[in-house]
C-alpha cells in the first residue's frame, strides 16, 4: 500500500553560503519515520519539535551534530534505471497501477520525487533478449535504428519524464558493443572492443543520443562502459584503465565535441568502489582525458573488505580530484527471494550506502531497476534481483518494499541544488547526513541499525532537541 505523503517546504529561499552558520530563529522540526518491522512507512511521527540551548551530551548518550557553517557538494538528484525489464513489467499492469507507480516514484507531493534516471544503450541482462540497434557487421552504422525501444522503454521513459514535471536528468550506459566489434565475437562473457572499432563504437553513442533526443528524451550524460572489469554471463566488455582512457581521449570525447554534443557529461569507471581510485587516477591524471570527464561513477557490488564497504575509496577520489564529481550509478539487492522481501538488511543497505556516499562527496545516487516483476525479472540470463517496487504480473498489483521508503527519506526531501552540511554522530549504529535545500530548509537523514529503540540528541549549531528512533528504522528531520 502506498502511503499518502505530506509536503513541507518553506516559501522563502536562502542564499547558500559557507561564510557563517545558518541562523534559523525559533527552530522547529518535523520528523518522518520508516520502521522496517512495522506498518510505519515514511510517516509524519512528530511535528513542531522545539529546540533549546545547546546541551553537553555524555559519552554514553547518542547524538547527531550539525555544523551549518561548512557547506560541501551540490546535490544533483536521486533516481533509478529505466530498464527494458522495468518497462516490460510496467506495461503488464493495469492503468490504475501504472498511474500509481509513476506518482509514487516521480511526484514530490504524492511520492518520493525522483529527479534522476539511467537508461541502457541497447540490451543488458535486464532485457528479455540480447539485441543491438544495427545489423551485425554494419561498421558504418547505416542500419542504426531504435525501433526496439519504441515498444516499451521509450514510452515508459516519456511517462516518467512527464510524472517528474517535465524534467528528468537522464544518462545512458552501454553493457557491450555489438558482437562483431569485440575480440570474443559475442556480446556476452566479457571480451574487449577491437582497436579498429574504437571509432565506429564512438559514433554509436552519438547515434543513440541523437535518436533518443529526437524522440523527446534529453540525454544529460553517459558512462563509457558498465562494469568494465567484469566478465559476466550477460552483456559485458572489458577495458583496462589505460584502454578506457585512450578510447575516451582519442575517440569518444573528440567525437562528441565534433557532433555538437560536447555538453554531455562523461562518467568514467561505472563499476565497484574497490578499484575506483585506481581507475580515476589513471584517467584523470592524463590532461587530454581529464578535460572530457565530468566525474567518476561507482557501484556497491563485491567491494566489501572485512565486512565493510570501501567508502574510503569514494573519499579518496573526492580528495584527490575535488574538481570532478562522484555519482553512484548502480546498486541492488541480488538473488531475489520472496521470503526475504521484509528483511531489514535489504533496506538498511540502501540507507547506509547513501549516507556514507553523500558524506564522502557523492552528488547523485542511482538505484538499479526501478521496477521488476514478481520473480525479480525479466532477465535473459536468470540473474534475478530485488527492486524497491515489484509489480505482480499475475495479480496486477504493486508491492512497495522497505527499500522504496528508505530511498524516499532522501529523495523526497533533499532536492536538486541542495548543499551538504557537515554532520557527525556518537555511535556506529547511528549514522546521518544533512543538506541545506535552496528553499532554506535543513534536511537531516538518520539511520538506526541497532536492534533497540534509541533516544538521541540532535544539535544544530547552538540548538539542541531530543528525539526517539525505533529499532531498525530511518528518519528524516526537517528544520524550517
């Protein structure tokens, strides 16, 4: 069931500055809560919470501290991938559920306000089959067309753009070049792009962007290659750091500029956190490649070392290349199992990753499939996964998981253009991030990963209040 949300945005805008603390007289707060083991889903649980003078916490007390005098990166948006699987599932639902789906994801007032989306360049594992936009062997791309996408993905994307108010920051990613362009003569199982096809493949991106924009779908940016170090049973292609660098600076970058597409944001890496510093270092240390790069994209798979995700590498790239952006380009809970759909760990994985990634400089965060069916597909290689929302193609009903609400605690309240504010906590199980919206509201998102409810102090500069958070829950606190 979808909860009806209540908006809360002050009318006056504030000038974003890091010169001094943001002075908000007579601070009051509203608190929205989602508890994984209850029916409490993104609901207003406290209002008109007042602040008093600063209170010195004890070492045994749990606290969140906000310092508004230091502003960091500018927030771009939160969203998900509009894959073939998502689009095919969507069109198996009835019109009422379709409308509800679009509102629940893209409306700020009725849903969680997604403002970002990723699309795929021809097929990926979450397509019903492998396909490209050209005839096999067409090196000159004379047969290029996107007729395949006009059945489901393009109309689905247009509905999403409309539901988002007519604007959706959209970027595209390829999983593999056509088979004939690769060393293994297959779109699957890795392989590499043959050097003689570097330029035709660069031309392919141009064809795709222009074709989608002709359909009324603006493409803001693109990643060079999805997961360039993974040999997968599905569409995949391997690039070393040097190969990705050289393809970018010698072919893709110059080709986009030549074709009048030099404003498209190019994202490198688009793979896990473990090797992101190495990849960024090789490409961004080269001036000729660096000039084409907007930022580094990363995923959350297989980057756990000693049980802890490698957030330190996100921080390292941000520290080393502060003039470039960071964007989380893909993450999902793998190995779909209906019996685990209420498992708190699935949603907490999102909350923990989003808080840590934002606190380490990330400007945008992209979930994987925005919608999947009741099996965790469709997927042409059986790589079935969870999605925040599942559409049952047998009953025609939508299921909203805890992950949907956890993501919503960020996307609904932190709006594009916001600035991150310095935030600290006193316990490992209590983590938080905070942002200053352009309208002057301060948004704090806090996560309680423990098995017990906690009372905690929230201190914003020189003002303090005490709040309660249930076990395994997430809260958004909005200060007006």
